[in-house]
């Protein structure tokens, strides 16, 4: 786990602007039903077998997901 969390790209609002500009440049229409998220980032981890992932999100509490 990294010492500090947060998206290495910086302010999530700037990521949204980047995303919209990228879609426009690629001719991609952003659809009203899309859910777009930005925020903290702790990296990607490869999962090669079934299991349970548990974590804690400050202000929300415990989270758990079962991967099958």
C-alpha cells in the first residue's frame, strides 16, 4: 500500500476536464447515462484467483467485495 493516496494526476476536477476534452478530440459523445468518476487512486492490482477483498474508506466505513 502506498504511503499517500490520491490521484497522481492531481485535482480530480482537472481530470474531468481532461476526460471531456479527450472525448471531444476523439469524436466520442459523452452519453447522459454514463457514470464518470474521479478521485483517489491507489494503483491497480492483478487478481489471479477468487477471494474476498476488504478495505476501509474514511467517512464511509468498511467495504468488502467477493471475487469469483
